């Protein structure tokens, strides 16, 4: 099996290292990831400067390839330029922090998986919630491997994208798996205003308390309740209900 492993935390991040260690016997694993952290860049791609690829080693051990670009850039370069064979699956993660609700739209981790789906490859985004005190990424990687193995026992249609979120609790306390939908409401995030030594204001975005949201059957609710959340996603953003409504409006004379 040909596996492409990427992320948005960067090629030196503990999450991608832990997951690579756990899945490296599942097939040929190619690691292609940003050479610096790219969290929150969403589905950006690089036009303004050339992309460069370099081999990355840590303690004389070859890790993979670092790219001076976004997670989506990494997927494109990996499939078009680096991998000799096309991947059977693209895995993005482990992200240190959950990717649920509207944060899916900002996430570089999910964007890498979306890019793979657009290109026609099945993909899995894996994130580890860090809202609690438990932060053992190696345990999370063991769970991620089990989830990935179970997913891959089923034939995945072209362009399938599954978003996996693991709760921040010890493995023995995880209650199971829930197949969920995306939480689609605002997290009501805030900015904290501060003053620099020159007397000028600056702002830090303060993360929302996701534990407050209790809408059942959603990704955020499942993780809050101690379940692994798996949400099938698609990149088609068309509002089909609104499309049917506006097609009936009077559009005559505008183009004349």
C-alpha cells in the first residue's frame, strides 16, 4: 500500500512523527509536509514564490521531505513530483488540537485531505483534541492506527474524505466511535486587546471554549463526550436549496 502522510504542524511536529512510527509497517509511507508550521492557513496554495523540496533528517534518520509551502502545496508536490507511485490513501495528521465545527474551514490539516480528495484520492484527516490535560500523542497515534486500519478494510470511493478527531483522554476511557456531522454554528471567539511598549494596541485571537457546545450528533459533541468522532466531508460548497430558489427569480434583461 502506498501511503502519503502530511500535516500542517510541520515536518518536525510530534504528531506526524508519532503517526509515521505507528503506520510505517502498513505499506510504503512517504512523508511530505511543510518545513515550518502552517496551522490555520486553510486551503491556501502558493503563487508568490517558488516551492522548494528538501530531504529532512533528524538524528541521522531520514524523516521525509519538507516543503516551503502550505499543506495543499505538499499534497500536490508529493503526488505530482515526489512519489513514484500514486497513493492508495492520503493521511493528514496527527494535528495537535481538534478540527471540529467551523474550524474545519481554517484547518491546514483538513485542507491537505481535501486537496487529496479533489485529486481523486481517498483521504483521512486525524486530529487530537488538547482541551483537557491529557496530551500523550503516542497513545493517540496508536488509536489513530486502529481507526485507519478499520477504515481501510472497506473500499473507499474516489475522493472520500473522513475527518477523525480523538478526545483528550486516556485510551481506556474512550467510549467508542461516533459517526457525526459537522457542528456549523459560531464558536463565539474573542480577541484580547493588549498594549505594546510603544502604547499601540494589538490583538490576540482567543480560542473558544468548545466544551460549552452540546448539539447532539455533531463532531464537537462526540469529542466532548469522550468519543472518537468520524465525519465524512465533501468539498462541494454549493447550497443546493438556495440554488433552486434563485433560479426562479426574474433575471431577464440584465445581460441585454
